[in-house]
């Protein structure tokens, strides 16, 4: 079973995968796998920019999005006459002849990864470059071949299984029960961050112990030499307690909820004596 593993933590947003897909498919006819991809409007491999946080703590994640080549794919179940089918190796193909005029196939994908080619009157999507794989010219799609950071990995599930499990890789929208054959490492979730300052010196508070406690887990870190701390990969819309401790200073505790990414701003730690006088 062919699968793709996408490590978002390695993706720098160079868009080489997106460009390689265009290079392979725009104006190139690969029957019976696919007809030419239009120059504009189609992104069979799409890199989405996900902006996170709030000023001054802003982050950007880049999420490559091909067709997910799902088991129990809705596009197969929702298309008539074998217009969409899954090969024994797991690759899902839209037959460019049988799908002609069937625009409704576009709407069957809950991930929005099928496009409508107005000029040809057919639905289209990523094929994992099956035409090249079958010819034996390459062992991976062009997007994977072009990735300079190793963010994209392609191969047999059994060969990648250990890596997928060790990394805790995830599938998109598991609640749909359609088990995509594309796995993700480092999907953007929520973060809680802040900056700590010593109140008596107005200096960045380095090496402060910061603990984050949720409903069933606790994380601990220390501030860096700028007094900054961050907890990444947190669940959405959960309440957390943040506690800050440093020898000679009064501990601080704050409450927050991850409805969105949270930047707590500057947090002042006062010496114990000064804190008692107040």
C-alpha cells in the first residue's frame, strides 16, 4: 500500500513540491491516468500557509496538501460507473473518460482536493504520479523528488510503519472514518507562550521553571536567555494552568484556554519579600 508521510516541522514553504507538480502535469497528457492540468486554478499539490498566534508572537506553518488517496474514499463511493477507482497499491485515480461531465464528483471530497477542469469538462486531482511509478522511471512522485528538506516521504506502508508510529503521525479528520493514506507529523494545533521578566531588575528572566497543566497531562520547560517560553502541539479549546517558579521569587500562576493560540505577554516575577509587602 503506497503512502505519503508529510513532516510539517521540516517544511520551509519553498513551494518546490507545488511547482514540480505543475511542471509534470500542466500541458502534459498522461492517459489513462490524467489529462493535462490547467495552468491556473488547480493545485494537485497545494502548500497552504497557516498563520498562528498574535503580535508579537506570530508563527507560520506550511501544510502540503495532496489528494489523500483514502481507504473507503467518498469520491469512489459517490461516483457512478467506476469513474473513480482505487488501485491495489492504494492510489485513487479519476478516470478522465468515465468521469467526463460528472462535476458532482468534485463535491464528494471532504478535503476539497478535487478540481473541475472547465475546458475539458472533467474532475481532476493528484495521482501520486502513477504514470511515472508504473513506468519504473521513479520510485516516488515528482513532489517528493523535488522536496529539498525531506518533508515529504513516499513508499510502502510496511516500510514506513515504524517511522509513522514512532513520530505519532496523524491522519486528517479521523472522525470521518475514511482512513487517508497520507500521514502528517506536526500538524498545527495550539501553543501557549509568554515572556518572563524579573521585576526588581527589569531584566529577561532566564531559566525560570514553567509548568503547564491540563486536564490529563503536565508539561514542564524553562525560559531561554530572552525570558521566553513556549508549549507547542496543545489540544484545542482546553483550559490550562501556567505556573512560573524561580528561586528567590514569588511563584506566579495564570489560567488560560486554547480557543486560539495564546501569547500571555510579559509576566513579571517579583522577589519574595517585595511580593509579601504588596
